């Protein structure tokens, strides 16, 4: 299916509106404004039906979680129930304004405070800020808290340790926060190398950034030794919450001796995300770091909820107003809908689905790490590359079968990486179709590699020059 540009539907004099005749004096705004108005905007002249059909057609070309499986590793595209959307659009909530008096929004503040309590219980953290607007923003907020903590202790620590399998935002965030990034290698089992960690930490270490399970989907079995090694030199341990859907109900970052962390409400707790937003990355901390959280901090008084601005050690604001309110509403609705037992079941199904896919695919595709994995796993397309077909080609060929591709070429520790995370939402029929598609593509590579190398063949747009598109985008028409 192909769709024309909206300008190609244009016809002189055609309009999508009908306005009553002007009943006030007409004014020449162009002369009043000194000639700043353009006479010709070169806008398409189209009817209402043209507009509706055009954008409906474009939506049908798009792919999302309502279209089919979305197996991006480390992105945890979750179940997005429509009841969450309905709740977030209740006028009494959606029409609020952040400048309204606290007395007028007590119900809303109660929801947000309740969400804080739930996140604290899920994570075993003591205090929560809802202000950060994304996962990376939550990372940055956490490292600014780390900076303020050591400034208060009159310590000028300059290094942050990051494993080589970490999310790409981790080293970028550390650098933005003013730290030197010290990368440590993983061991042969895909976990943190304890010897390398011991060699890296010293009195100049501010923090270790870590997610558990890690980006390979492997749980760090020595996590308590890891946090102990870091704490022995007086440094802090930060938990990247991107993979929390692998442990909810079974393990808590606070119990692993992490000092602070961020949550991805838009990933772990159901808000749909993509195209850069919306997001929400609350930060949880242990009590000794609570004074440094951004202000204002939502608190519960004797007879009302209120925003606490009197925080002299705070890192100050990191976001306008109080954070992405609509995302928080959806997360609260999700948690209340499924409850504690439901969150635990979510973890079980996510882990089950991932391990089912791994068991069915590991013979045809190389499995670089044999360790038990949780919610995601990483294969390698190295065998297929020997036939001249790269992981990128495989991802493009999946599009011909109406299947969305997994994350590819990440983590960097795996050559020709294929990182798969099915999430808990997919049933056995969907999983089997995804497996059979990948197995079919692997057979095609053996029989006719050029077919796969030139994919996709059935999409409305053929293979793009992605490097050129990223570096020199043409954003007009």
C-alpha cells in the first residue's frame, strides 16, 4: 500500500472548513504588523475527507503494540490497557493546571502520593521523586544527587564505573553529569567481572551504574558482593530500572543494597511510549540521600497533601512543575488494576516467554552466553553472516512478514547481536509465529541469500539509507 503526500491531494479553492461570514470589521494585519505576514504559505488546499483519509492511511502503515509483537530488547514495550487511557482523560484530572491551589487538587495529589508509596514498596527505597521526565532524565537526576551527596561531604570524586554491557544512556549520562566514565569488562559468563571491579574502584569512585538483570538478561548472582566492593571505598551504587519487569515481586533493588535508582513508568508500568515520549523516570533513594532529591517533594501532612519547597540541600528542580502527570496516572492505574500478585505474574510470564523463544531459537542462531536469562536474551547472527547476510538484513526481512524486528547490534559485547524481549503480553500463537518467521528467514539465507540481503520487498517504502537519513534528514514534504 502506498500513500501520496498531502500536498498531492491539493486542488485550488478546495477547503476543509466552512466558516460563517465575517460580522466584524476586517483589518489589514499585514500593514499593522509592518509587513511581517506572508501572503503565500504554500499550504495544501484539501477537503475534510482528504485530510481524514490521508492520515488514516498513514496510521495503517505504522506499526505499534496494537499491531503485533514488539520484541525490542531492553525497551520493555508493555501492556497498554485502554482503561488507563480512559482514566487519564477524566476531565477532573486531565483539565487540571499546575498553578492551581493545592486545596483544589487534593485528589490528584493523593493519587501521586499513593504512587510514591507503591514504587517505594516495589523497590524497597525510602523516598521517591516523581519529577524526572524519562529514564535518561532519571539517570541524570540520580547522578546529580550523587554529586550533591559528595559535595556535602567535601569530597571531589570524579569517576563513575559502567559495565561494558550497560545501556548506552549510562555512560552518556555520567559524562553529562561531569564524571569520567570508567568502563569495566564483563566476564565470560556475561556478568560483572569482580576482579575488574575491584581494580577499578578507589577513593576517586563516585558510583557504579548497573542494571540487574543486565542487558544480556542475566541476573548478577554476585550482586551483594558487587555492592559491597563499591561501598567499601565509600562510593554509591545506582540501579538502572529499565529491566525491572524481570524481577518485580521476586527481588527488590533496595534489598540488593542499591542506594538509589530510577523507574521507567513508561516501560515497566504500562504507558505506551515511542517517538521520543511521553516518559516518566521517578527516582527512589535510601533515607540518607533523601535531602538531596529535587524540590518540590510531595508530602502528606496532618490533614492534606502538599509540595515541600523548603529543602536547602536539594539539587533543585529538574523539570518544570511536577513531572509528566498523565504518565503517572496511567502507571498508578496499572498498578492498582493488577495489584501485587499481578505484578509478580507479569514477571513470571515475561521470563517464561523469553525463555521459550530462546529454547526454540538457540539451535539455529548462535547463543553467545549460555547462562540462565530472565526477561530478555541475546542471540548472534554470526552464522548467518558467514553466508554474507548480516543481522540488519534479517531485521529488514522480518518486515516482509509483518513482524517487528528485535533490537540489533546491542549490546556491543555480542557480535551481530539480536536482542529479543517478548514481554509478558504475547500468547503462544504469537510467539510461535515469530519463531517460525525467524527460522524461515534463516532457511532463506541458506537457499537464496540475495533475497534477504535486498529486503524488505513488500513494504510501502523500500530499503532506506539510514546513515544518510540520520545525518542529513530532509524534513520538508
